[in-house]
C-alpha cells in the first residue's frame, strides 16, 4: 500500500484521536482496516473507563474482533496516531495484525523503535518500512512509521499545551477562592482538566472525587420510536428513568442521506460536552462559544440546533447500521439537546434523537462510553 493509500486511514485515526481529546483523554486514535474498509475504531480512554488497558489500539482491536466475531484479524492493517506501547504491540501480535502503520513517535513508551524495538531483532536500525525480525516469534507484522507524523504529533502537543494552560487557570482560580475564604461560584470545578476529575464540595472544604459513571453497573438505553420515549435501564433491564424524545420526522431508516433514525443495536461511541453550560451550542461536535437563547433561535429559525451534550451513536450490526452506506457513526447520529421551548415529544428531527436539555444532562452523567443503545419501533 502506498503513502497516498495510507493517508485517508490515518486521517480516520486522527478523527478518533479527536474523540479522545473531547473526552479529556490523551488524544490517540486508531482504526483497523481489512480489504480497504474500516472494520474497527478506537480511541484512548483509560481514565474515563478506569481501565489501564483502554489504549486506542486495544479498543480498535476489540471493536473489530467483536463485530467480525473473530479474535484473530489476519490480513488487517492497524493505523494508530502514536507509536504503540509494549502492551499494544503485544495485542497486535496476538490479533495477527498483518501491518502496523503509526504516526508520531513516542519517546517515552514507544515499543516500535523509540524505547524498545519489540518486533525487531536489531534495535536501533532506524525507522520506516521493515519486517519483523524476531524469527522466534510465531507471527510477524510489517511496520510503517511516521505517516502524517506532524499532524499526529501536533494534536498531542496542542492537547498538552491546552491542559497546562487549563491547570494554570484552575490553580489561579483556586488560589483566589482560598484568599477570599469563600467557595468558587457555580459548579465548583477546581481544575478544569478533565483528566484530574477533581471537584470541590459545595462547602468549599474538601475535594471529593467525581461520581464517575464508570463506577456504576452496566446501564442500557432503549429508545422507542412509537412512544417517543428513551428508557434508562439497569443491568436487570428495570427502567430507572424515562425521558421524552423526538426522533426523525422522516421515520425509521438506516440509509445514509435518508434523514431517518436508525434502528437496532448501537452503543455510545463518544460523550461530548461534559462540564459545558446548559444550552451550549455545538457545531461539528465543538462548542461554538454561543449559548442558545430564544432570541438566538428567532434570529436563525432554520438552524438545526445541537445543544448542551452529545452522545454519538455507533451501530453494532454490520450491513444494517454499521459500515458501508448505513453506518450510524458516519451518519453522525446523536442523542443531543434541542431548544426547550420548541421541543415536542413527536418525530421532528433530521435523524438524531433530540432531548430536553436538563433531561440530557441527567442522562449523560449516568451513561459511560460504550453503553449499549437499542432503538426499536415498538417494545
Ligand atoms: Zn498502548
């Protein structure tokens, strides 16, 4: 495969890395490709998943393995934005990945030449196209380094620069609050870095760990298009909460460009907007800096408002709502907030699931990434 053929897949891996950033994780992304098609996607999420093994490569391999119903992935190419570590290199071997393509080098934990050379018999031979040299290993994987290395490295640099700035401003705010001997107004977030996840209790005395969603039992969402309701279910399928929703005006359907709401089994691929104020306006999954108001809505009556939080759905059923021309993730099917004053519990959307903003915030805080979502026409 040529560099030109590798580039679009590395861009897809960078899209995954952006999801990690949005979740407050170090932005590393990966996609697994077989026969020119992406069959697995993953992004770094060890913090939010409380899982030290939740690196982008492992998540992409798990995703592909589950959907192909095979723990081995021969003939596949793994694209990852950062040089894999020892753990991920091992997983690549166990999965029988045929080729590894990575972007930026990792001088701290890279196991493809930077710190260790796990597949190479002769460490320090340099980078680029090469073949696994360790004859005693039972599987060999070719490695191509430095594809879009500048873009991949720039995303990491920008993330850490933002985090340092955020930490500095958080510490300054904390100092100000301490000096004036009063609580910080609002939500009480001391350090804005999502990686720290530390909040100040309402009294301002002791920091307490955030009640992370991942500490709870496995939840499930069921969306009923007939009743226009979303149920939050616990692991025994008991209904914990029921919310009104608004699905597609065009009805159910899976095809790209149909503006219909896809049915079937999905999962929450990404949680976007944690900590943002109610009615924050999003465009292309990034806050625009606007906060929705009825006046803003009146000024742009045709705009499809995406507010407050986004739960980005990914289909789990290849050929029905995953991959090809029916891929829910590529169709950018979200559960998202909508202007409260215009909300109707009826099919009105362009394909997504709309919710009232306060309902969505409550739901968002209770569902971690990878929560199963079932969309049915009727129960
Ligand atoms: Zn790793």
